[in-house]
C-alpha cells in the first residue's frame, strides 16, 4: 500500500526535523535528562518510519497477510511512544510516561505482525 510508504517518508522527514530542532532549538532550554528523552523519541520515530517504508514496499511486491496491521500498529506506536516522549520532554508532565509503554507494545505488535505475515507467504 502506497499509504505506508508515504507515512514512512513523512515520519522520517518529521524525525529529522525534530532531531535538528532538539539539537539546536532545545539546547540549553531543557535538562540533559529531557534532552535524552527527546533523542529517544526521535530515534524510535526514525526506526519505525523505516519500518513503515519496508511494510509499504513489501505490500507492493507480496500479498503477505498482516502487513496492513503491521503498518497501522507501527504508525500508532509512533504516535503513542514518540509523541508522548516529545510532550514529556518539553512539558515535564511525568504522567505522560504512562502512555509511552502503550506505544512500545504497539511497536512490538507491529513487528510481530510483520514476521508472521512474511512467514505465511
């Protein structure tokens, strides 16, 4: 599905932009701890942007089951995981840390769906 290629490319672009913003715009404005949180959000967003690209490409060349589910789970994982960490880093609202693991579970589920889908070809 071309949609996942687009989602992957958009998330890669956002990840690069937010990484640069963190390095230049947030330097000295948030603590080193929260800068590490920001960097973790950027890192995982990029990893899963690449995962979305892979899902989209695989959907173009194979009819593997669960690839669509994998893509949607990765996209939701980016929103929950990276999104909550971005907000946490700039706001310091610690309760957002409770949302982050939901994103992590969504990431894991997305990768499991990708593995199972490819194995079922």
